[in-house]
C-alpha cells in the first residue's frame, strides 16, 4: 500500500475532532513529501536535530510536532519553529522551553507527558504530579508556554483490555484537569497498534507512524 492510500484509509475512519500526527521519524524527506502531496500537514519526529533538518528542507506550512523524549540542550534547535511539544516529562524541560520561547519571542504549545504504562522505561509525570501542577497553578510560571493538554503511551502489550484501561485513566485525569479550569484541548494518545482503543477512550490526537510509512529499521 502506498503512503497516500494508507493515509486516506486512516483518515476516513477519524471523526472530525480527532487529528492525525503522521510520525515520520527515521523516514526520508521523500516520504514526507508523498504524505504532504496527499494533504497531510502535521508531522511528528522524536529527535530534535532530525526534525530541524527536515524543517529546513520542506514546505513551511508543515506543523512539526516533537513527540519524543527531550534533551534540554537541544531545545534551542526547535524553538524557532516547533508547533507542539508532546513529550514534556519534567519541570526542567518546561524551564528550558520557556527560556528558548522567550528568546525567540514566541509562545510554544506543549503537552505534559503522563506515565500510564507498566514499563519503567517510559517517561512522564505521575498522575499526582499533574494534579499538584494544576492545583498549584504552576503553569503561571511559564508565560511563553501554552500547556494545551496531556500525552501518554500505553504499555507494549497485546492485552487490549489493559491498554484501554490505561487510556481510560489518562482521559479521567485529563477531564479532571479540564474541570479545574486548565483550558486543556488536546489529549494525545494512540499509535499504529492501539489508536482505535485510544479514540474509544477519548483521544483527540493520534500519533501514527509505521501504519502510514511502513515499519522502521
Ligand atoms: C514512534 C512513536 C509513535 C508512532 O509509532 P508507530 O507505532 O510507528 O505508529 C507514536 N508516539 C511516539 C511517542 C513515538 O515515539
């Protein structure tokens, strides 16, 4: 199946409120161009320098999302152009994002990553850290950041019930944040293997790579 066909078959399953981030990490610029020709404008990368190189080469109406773990010393390379940073998993990242956003005279949008999986290898804040962050209105310390919502990755397992229950927990936390007046609008959850479960639990942004571009090496 071509990139175009794959994109169309995923997109036609999505309700209008669910947006698709095409995850192009490790894939060549030509693949991104094919998706761009098919109408896709939002792409996700997990390495800041790779994303910056692709940004330089590709049309400027592409929205670049940083979905991976963030090294704070690299934030300066994406601060001029990044549209949404999904993987904010510690206060140090917010502090450096704030500094670089200010330098670039921008407001940078980001999501707080929540650790919902059973594996310890996945990054993110705990639910109680998120609750404390909202209660203490900690976002007021970051005037050049707009914290737009939450992001999470489910466990790597075939057990669909477990995956659904992890997504459900994240949706519950997201709803709680909204009830506290946080102005959240993005709940980023779901990848190639689990996006139907994520959407069923209330995701409004899915990050799909291999299903569009084929498997990675
Ligand atoms: C790689 C990656 C994806 C996409 O994974 P696929 O299984 O290829 O769809 C989504 N989210 C994050 C955070 C990733 O690192």
